C-alpha cells in the first residue's frame, strides 16, 4: 500500500504505525489484556478496539471473582489505563 506521505508500508504492520512520518509502536491485544488484568484481576470476557475521549483504546471487559463486571480502557499507543468503570 502506498501512503501520501511517500513510500510503501505493508498491509500488516505487526504492531507498528506511522504518525506524521514518524514510526511508533502500538500495544497488541494480548498486552492490553495483561495490562487490564493487572488493574482488575478476573476473567476477560470481551476485548474491542474503540475511540474514547479522542484516544484509540482497547476496551477490555473483565468479570471479577465476585461477579462484578468492569470495563478497562487501555491506550493503544502507550499502554496507559485511560479509564476503569463498573458495568
């Protein structure tokens, strides 16, 4: 695939992206899951890619041992926790 900024970029970037001509690494879905589980221990039931507050995030739904469902939003670019909310 050709990009207007010049040059070719593979269809599958394997966790790497491009921002204003500079390359950056994005976290994988597995990394996002592990980051979320460090914040809220339990069982992951769903993960999806979304945009929240203008930031691309993985939304990780986790059910705790007590049966409480949480949604943990993990920044795709940095791996930082953006938000934790009880569902």
